[in-house]
C-alpha cells in the first residue's frame, strides 16, 4: 500500500502541507495542488492512485474535476474533503464518481482508514484488468490466411448476437478457442464461460455434470453439487464433442434446452436458466444423423449458426506465425532465450501436413524451445516424420477400412481438389466430375465443404 502516489488538492496551504507531512511519514509519495488548474497539470504528468480533493476551490467545484480524473486516471480513487460538509454535497460527489467523503478537520486515523479501503479496491481492479488482459490474450486467433480472416469476421458478427453456434473442425484445430472468442466478444463476457467435454464423461455421470444433484440423490452424493447449466446461468455453456453424447442424454439435453429449465437430480424444484449454447464436433453431423447416432431435432436446435475451423494444412503461412508465437510463449514460460527458426526448418514446417493441427504444432514448438542448439532450430532437431512429411499413424488408422469409409474419404479429397482448382464455379466442377449439380450440392454439405 505504501508505494501509492497521492495527490492532495486544497486551496488552504496549511491543509495540503499537513496532509503531505502525515502521508510522507507513512511512506507515501505525495504531490499537492491549490486549484483545479494545478491539479489538471499534475494529473497529466503523473498517475496517482489516490486523490484527496477539496469540494470548494478558487476556480470551481472539486466535483468538476471528477470526469477528468476518470478519463486520465481510471483506476485512481478520489476522496472528497470539505469543512462545510452536508448530505446533499456528499451524495452529489459520490454519484459523480468520488470514492468516499471526509469532513474537516481530518484525523490521521480516518485518512489511513480510507487509504486502506481504497487500496483494496484498487488491487481488485488491477487484478481484474490483468485477468481480462490474459483472457483476451488467450482468445487471440493468430493468422492472416483467407480462411482465418473469414472465420474472424464470422466470429465478430455472431458474437454480437445471442445465436447458438455449432463449431465444426478436425481435432486440434482450435474449436474451443473459437467458442471462447465468441463468448468474450459478446455481451455475456462478464458472465461465466462453462465448458463440458461430452466425450470425456461417462454417460451415467453426464446428467449429474449438466444438472447437478442434491445430497443423497444417489450413492456417493454426500453434498449438493451445482450442475454446469446452473453455473453457466447468464453466460455461455460450451458443449465440446457434442456428437459423442448418447441418444438418451441427447433427449434429456434437448428437453432442457427447449424449456430452459431443469431440476437437480434428487429434486423436483425447477431451476430456470438464461444461457447461450455453443457446441463443437469433429464429426459429420449429417452422417451421424443418417446412421442414427445423433438426433436431428437436437442438431437443428444447436446449429443456428454453423462455423467451420480450417485445418492447419489449409492455412498456408499461418503455420510460421503460429510456430513463432508458440516458440516465444514456451521460451518465456521456461525463462529461456528464444531460438531462431532456420529457413530450412520453415520450409519443412510449411510442407508438413499437420494431422494433429494446431495442437501438434504447439507441442512441437515447446519441444524445440528446449532442445534448440546454439540459439537456432535446425533441420536436425525436427522429428524425421516432419522432414519426410510422413506423419506417425496410430494403430487404429493402420489397416483395412470399410469400403464405404474409404470411398467417402477419397470422394471428399477429389471434391476438395476441384474446389481448389475451380474456386466456387460449381457448374464447372459438376461438369468435370460428371455429376449433376444437385448431387454436388449434397456432397458439399455431406463433407462440410460448403464454404
């Protein structure tokens, strides 16, 4: 607290001198001013955490200075002081932004008490601003490629609304980052962002996670627990990997989303909530619906606005921007000097197909930060599969696939290459692929290639 800077504004020099002596004895840095004009000059030059401001000054009322203080020193706390205090003056000062009001003569105890109170508020605001800055850093979507620029514009537009969003994209592309961006750019930013990974929670526990439960609702329920829906009230509920929910859980979720009310397990009391739902999946929902694994009515409810996050391999030189970002961040966290990425390595990173997407790149850069030699990352430090562009495949990916799956994968790649070559000239693409236009439209939707 004692490292605070304090400005005392009063036209009585004996008052400013007295306060200056008291506060400097307590270890504070103190400046004084005898008029609004002098105070303005001081406030332009320095930042003060606390300002003691007389109500009546030679060139105006002290409250006239409050808007200027708020604009130039937004975190500072202003304490009004007056020898002619009355309730209307105090109320006016507090309404116009003053932190507190003291009546002359002012005791040392009251001065130190109000400084203590103000310091706690300042600390809270500084911490809040720091957390907000960290939040906005954490939702920054890095990239200049055309697909990412388009996605950023879509996020900006949808964030201004309360529309529910379904985010499509491969594993590791940053779907949760998109969801957080929408939340923190929306009017719900000051309310909770609550995420739940539908694939990571067993079906028999999912209801308890979503709805919460009362003490004794089931074996092991030793106390009341609030569910994710209740915690997210006023804010955003993010359902990650929503297509992995069982059909029974989907039915219960749909009912709650339509009625916007639910009961905790073990209770009949209805709880109403105001939430925005953002969902994400790496699956083709149309295919999931067609094969009976996902409810069509729930898909319609959740997918008011569909957003597609492009895989890293389609983002061009964004790969290098992200590589530098992750390398810088990792080296800062580990208190290490950031190494230089050589041109040979950059070329290899651009050629690699990144099956694990942004997550894979992040993990690689963290590793390279540690094992860089002589301040440089050379081709020798890269894993062989990155250099040869032959990604390591998991055991589940190796072996014979069902013909239908293999055919669909091949079909998607052919259509994708045609789109890259002919742009959005669908008539020409249909002609080249020898399919009618309606079939092409259907395939684009099936493979999430509409945009």
